C-alpha cells in the first residue's frame, strides 16, 4: 500500500498518453457492456406471474411468411390446459412515412379473444367494449399515445403494403403493460376479412394462453404432433423463444456479438501493452537507480505491473459508470423502435458489470506483465548504461 502514491505518480507522468490510453479502454468496455447486455436481454426468461404468463406462439413450421388456417384455433382450444386462443396478424404498412421514427407494430386481431390471451394488458383509457363495438376502432399502447400525443377519438391513418389499402382507424382504448412494451396498435381483423376475402380464414400466428407452467411445457409438442401431417405443419414455441427467433433472422447474433467482443478485448490489450512497454523503456535508468537504492526485483515487478493494472482499472471503472448512465436513455430510445420487445428486458445486469471489471483487471495484468518482468530482470549495470 505504501507504494500506491508512487504508482499513481508514474501512471500520470505522461498525462496526455495516459488519458488517451484511458479513453481507449473506456469506450471499448462501454461497447462490450452494451453487447453483453444485449445478449443477456435475449436470454431473459419468460414472465411467470399471474397475468401475461405461459403464452405460446403457434406459427407455420416453414416461415412466418406462411399462413395457418384459423380452423386450428378451435382444435387447439379443445386441448387440456388451454385457457384462451387468439390469432395475431401483422399488417405492416406505414404511418405518416416509412421512416424509422414512425415505425411501430400494427396488428389486426379478434377483439373478442385477444384480451383473454393478453390478459396482462390493462385498459387505462376508454374500454374494450367501445373497441369491440366499433369495427373501425383500434386500441393503442400508452407508449404510442405519449409519443404521438394521441387521445381517445383521434383518427389514425395507416397505408398498407402487403394489404394495399388505406385504413382510417379511431382510437377507442389505450392499454398499458407493466413491462413497458405498450407500443403496438391493434385493430379488428374483420376490416381485412371484408376487403381481402382471400385472407379470410387465415392467420399469421396463433397465440395461446396456457393455464399453468406444466401446461405450457406440455402443449407445444402436442400441438405440433397434431398438425404434423397436415398441409400446414406448425412450430409452437414460448413467447420468449418467438421473440428471439425474430432477432435471429438477422443471423447468428450471439456468435457475431461474441466475436466482436473478442476482437475489441484483443485491441485494448495491444493498446495497453504498447503504453506500458513505452513507459517501462522510458524509465530503464530510473529503475536501475531504484535497484541501486535497494529496491528488490519483486518490488520493481509490483510497481510496473501495478501501474498497468491501475490504468486499466481506472478505464474499466469509468467505462462501467458511463454504461450505467447510458442505459436508461438508450432503453427509452429502443422503446421507440421495432426492437421494443427486446428493450423491455434491457437493463443493467450485474453479471455484465462483473465481466467488464474482470476484463479490465485481466487487460491490466496481461499488458503490464512482460514490461514488468523485463524491468525486474534487467541488471543494474545494463540499466545504467541506457541513455
């Protein structure tokens, strides 16, 4: 402990170089924390509370672009352990323009069964009855209402693409979800059935509310086996697995993130190692004088290695603090994008912070180990000869 002031002084002998090294550690560690949090969010478990729990998604085994017949709903509804069933269909299209700022999920459903499956949705303005009575009505999440300043009775115009039509919907209810993902617009599927008879009797996905955990685990294989040899084979998965599957359409996200993280760590190690090598070379004569004054080789090793670890730890701590400050506004911005379901689980994970701290310590030790060993093993005579 008595050498800490000396380590601190040596670390900031070249202030500009040390600050640049700190920056080269802070920013990459911030990126690593963000990627780690993204991966943890992908692995977030399904909710297991009284409301909004044990939901399953049935889709076509081939792809989401393939449809299922709505006759499957009645067959699934008869299975033991099924509490409610409703179809869930993606409208697409655009609101105002095709820009990312105006992108949010637009879905048409059966109002009579929808809220039975999504029983965690609390109607905070208007009523589900008003929505069911108005065929051109819609229900929107509190996030969307706040984002666009919508209120009950406002008109929302959507321009379709997959379904080429212009929809004029009236807001009849506003819903709230406890997990903060209240950013979807739902409207009555009868509008689509009337305008596009060819889609009537079809569904993009079928959502199921199971009665309990045992039922949710049992139902998936049962449903897939029921339609195994039909023209429309199914794939049944949990809500969380379905969400991750949507993300995986971008590719092997986990492998990509892990690879990028490994490259970043290697680059930080090279930068920190170069800094420590330069610092050790500049003080060859000074270290020889320390040895002449009676400093042991182990002390020299600890001083040089301690300086490296100190710089890496300082960068790691600043990076972690910056990450913790950045998470809330970043989560808020993600809530305004199509990544909203993932953003709901985006938070500060202790495991990610622990990993970042361990990486900082590891980088400090590895970057300073070789310069420290060379400084400690160099003879006094060789050190004094250096200019």
